[in-house]
C-alpha cells in the first residue's frame, strides 16, 4: 500500500473517531491545537500559550528533526491542528507535503526562522541559511515574540494572557543570556575553540565569541568522507582544539575516534534540535550545553 493511501486511512480513522467521541461541554474553554515539528518549539509555544494551547511535537523526544519521516500515525496531530509551527530554512520542510497529504494544507502556519528582520543569518555549508537560530537565546526571544503575535492573531480573546506569558518568558530568556555570558567570561577568548558534531552551533558560537573550527559530519544522516575526516583532524591539530562535541541523538563513535587521534576531549550528550526527559525545556537545554562546553574548555 502506498504511503499516501496509509495517510488517507489514518486520517479517515481520526475523523470517524472525532464523530463518535464525546465532545467537550459547549461552555468549556477550547484549547488551541498546535502541531509543531520539534520538542524545542513545543516548549516555546507552551510557555507563551499556557493553558490556552494543546501542543504536540511530531518529532519525539530525542528525535532528529533533519531526518524525520512522518508516518501515517502522525496524521492526527496535523489534521486536527488549528496552528502549525515549524522552523523553515530547510530544517523541517518535510512538514509541508505531509500537511497536503493530511488535507490540512491551509491551516495557519508559522515558520519561526524565516524572514526575521532583526537577525543576521549565517550561510550553511549545505547551501542557504543555517536554520539553528534558536540556539542563540537572543534569537529564541525573537521566536517567542513571533509565537505571541500569531496566537494574538488567531485567538484575540486571550491576547492579554499571551502577551503576559510572553513577557514573563522573555525575562527568563534574558536571564539565560546573562548566565551564558557569565560562564564564558571565565574562559579566555583564545581558548574558546571547539569542533561540533554537526553545524548546529554557529549562532550560539557567534553570540558568545566561540570559534567552531569544524564539524564532524556535513549534515545528520551523511557520513563524512575519509578526506573530510583527515582535513578535520589536521584542523584540530593546527588550531590546537581541545574540545569536540557529541550530540545526544547521534552515535559518538566517530567523535571518539577523532578525539583519540588528536588528543582532544569529548563532551557527550549536547542538545540542540530535541529535548528529552533529562533536559525537558529550552532553558535547561541551553544551560546544560553551556555547562558542558565551558567545563570541556576548562
């Protein structure tokens, strides 16, 4: 059976289930159903929307958004959504055709990373702009404001709550930025050199004056060639890089082999595209990564 047929069957089951299920009382407040691509964005949305939103991430905890392939079982979240939130910039563009397959292509859609006027985009080695803007807490504040404005637009009755929640959360992100700056202030600028597993940290690195000398893999799901590995090893040695980052959702065997060849230290379990039960929020993710990186640089 073809994938589109499976999606259609799953969607039909959702619709039939909705017809037979008990509806909420008519006088009960209805939460806005929001579908998003990652647990990171789900956390941002929840902080702004509060009790007025019901958020579901398509990519599960610890999953990889770059290589995620939605299944017919994910159709329910998208087909019933009143708002879809994604990043864009090539990170999660798989969502657009999937929305068409579920028959919900016209639902309001917010692409958090695209068209930001107060952002200086960084070119990706794979072409286009690097999508990982949220790794800079200052840019995450831009995401939060976009979420606020969209929720204000589609649910004006609760605008005061969205605005208040966004203001409170924005203050937390400002404190987070101060925390990261204070931690890196303890590391001399000339020592802030590292290699990342993939190109997820350029905005974070630029904001906090870190030199990312290279990446282990060109993109998740793509194995580096022998020539690329050799060039990276040479760059690590010539730049006296002492730290290589490994990420929680990817195997770290190759990272450790490179570290063994160069004498660098590995810091494992970095987070960028997904949350887990260990690191369940965006604020905790940035603090976790910062503590790991600063500890490794020391």
